C-alpha cells in the first residue's frame, strides 16, 4: 500500500468544451456525441470525428507560440495552464528543479508530418520546415510544457497507446512517492484527426459506422460497432498531501492507487477475458489498500467496440462487483492517449461532487453485460472511484481516486 497523493489542480480541453467547467457541464448532460462530419476528413474512409469546438491556439497562446507548436502540444499547454491556475501555483516563483512533467501521447504531430509530406512531394526537400522535428516528436508536449512553466525536474513522455494518459498520471505519482519531485504535472494530449490516421482506424474496423454523428458513440449499447475518434487533453497537478496542505492548497481528491499490466496477447485486440485489465485493476486496488467492494464508481474505458466493452464489463463484475459504471466517450468520443487523463479528471470530479455522469446514447444495454450504467445524471456519495484505460499492444492502466 502506497501513500495517497493529492490532486490539487485540473484542466480539460475536450470535444465537450475548453476548460473543466464547460466540459463537465456537457458531459453531465450526456445529450449525445459531440461529433460531426469534418471537411478536412473528406478523403478519409469516414468523416465523422469529435473535434474540440472553437479552439484557437493563436488566440489562447499567441500567434508566434502557436506557430511553433503542433495541435497536440497546444492542447497540452492550455490544459496544463488551467490545472496550474486551479491549483493556485505560480511557476514564476517555484523551484523548477523540483517540478516534474509527465505527458502521455501516442501519435505525435500527425498534422505537421502530413503537411511536411505534402510540401516535400510538391516542392522538394528544401521546402520541409526546419520546425518539423520540434512540431511532431511525441515528447514535445512534455518538453514545451516544461519550457513554458520552467519545470526542470524529470520530464517524460509516455506512450502506451490509449492508456497513455492514465500511465502518465500513474508515473507522475510514482515520481512524487519516490521523492524525485515535489510537484508533478501529468497529462495526456492527442491530435489525431488527419485523413491517414482516421482511415487507418476505420480500415481496421475500429470506428463506428452510425450515420448520425450525434448517436455515433454508443458504449455498452447492444448496437455499438466501434468508437468515434477524438482529440483533446486532460491535465492534473499532483502533490504529496502534506506539501499541499502546508502551502494552503486545496486537495480536490486523492490519487490513491495505480496499476499497470500487459495482456501479452494481441497487437490490437484485448484479451477476451480481460485478464490484463483485471491484473492492473487488482494492482491499483492493492496499491490503494482497498478491495473491490470499496469502489462506488467506475469511469470506464468503454470505447463502444463490441469485444472491448464486453471484456471490460466482465472484469468490472469479477473484480469490483456492482459499482455504477460510466463511459464519458458517449459524449467526448475516444481521444486515444488523452482519454485516460480526461477520464481521470472526470473521476476526480465525480468523487468531489457526487455527480455520476450518464453514458450518452445508451438505449439498450447489451444483455451479456450485468452492469449498472446510468442514462441520466445520478447524484450519490462516491467515496472511491476507478478510471480504467486499455491500449493497443495490450497495455492496461487503472487509477483509484478517493475522497479527500
């Protein structure tokens, strides 16, 4: 059993909105998928995706700064900026050598690479921007956050596919507990909405085919047939509980446990019985000093894929019993590496407020799943919640969030 770590700041950039307040309001409403047919995907296998509404990097970060950042790094910076403000921390005055940054990402700067390929094909090698490498490298979100906020401690990029955001939070927690830092900024960020990437997922059979974008993401529903790809970022600030209280910081919740595992089964398909996820979940519970019956709520990975949802439901019943289960991807779609961080923020908000969001577009629960999945907002005390994440390559991560 490890010591709990305080969550003192939250930040969100999601298809539900820019900022925690707007994103959480839309997720709580659960009125449908924030998806649309995007003109920039006109050459892709599918045009339906969840884009962050009204995001203008030049306005939020300044034109010169935004020009030097791929969209995934812009998302990360905006989410981290909100989380630091929420925590009441002032980077100008902190000891940056004791601040760590850990950000999960899986696809890097895809749009920047696509632009470079197009320039190369049309105008030759000299037309490739010298900014290409700092734009597209997957570690650049972490690097740019460290530069922006003078964080000179460990600076890590983690990549465990769609578990990357959750892995980043768990890794940041480990750094704090090991004494490697006093403040850890952890996030997940992704900007995958390019025709090649979307077509790859679609041709793999992973994406939903519903003609109505508003009902396209249907986790746990009997008619689900895939996920809706999305973009965005989620960020948290973590501190040791005693440090947070000593400076007068607000402890919003505790990140009490973390577990990780590999299925060692298949490059893209989850283990049919969810063996790896069960291992990660049990590890997170042991780390938190809890049992399955202590968990009131699960913010599930719940992508809407037929096999993935079924395996996850079986693991939840086996390990946790009958907690209330939500997949916010019914609203936000699946933001790949950012998803685990976004959903961990939602788990913190549920523990803090007692508001369990619904799973959008759930009309008929798959009869093979014995789950309690709300279709409207439910208010109830939540002492402990779990956020689960599953990624290609058989990567699994589970986070336990408890009340402060």
